[in-house]
């Protein structure tokens, strides 16, 4: 049985000058992609990074590191395997 909390978001939100507004998934993903491109253009790919979970599968960690290296163009990924 699946229950959704009454306070849980069911649609993406985008922050603009007037606060937050509802957006479609396509609009929200396009917004995130454009902001990532802006930050990479402004600061370079090494300005971004990702934390991955050491308790997830090797496959998911592999996908995470591929995303960072191929899509973002950086090398900053950590999976906290030391704990």
C-alpha cells in the first residue's frame, strides 16, 4: 500500500522573482540543464561535483560517475566508501 504525505510535492517547482511556481517536468528539466550549462560556462566543469551513495549498487555508482565525467565534463565525484 502506497501513501503519499499531504505535504509532499507532486509537481516540480521553479524559483523565480516572485517565489516558487509550479512547472511541468519538461520545463523543470530544461531549467536545470540550462543552469548547469551556465555554471559550467562561467566557472568551468570542475566547479561542479556529485556525491553518490556507497550503499547503492555498483551499476548506479557507475552511471553517476559517467554522468559527472561525460555530461558535466568534470572529475569531482565521491561515493563516501570510507565509512
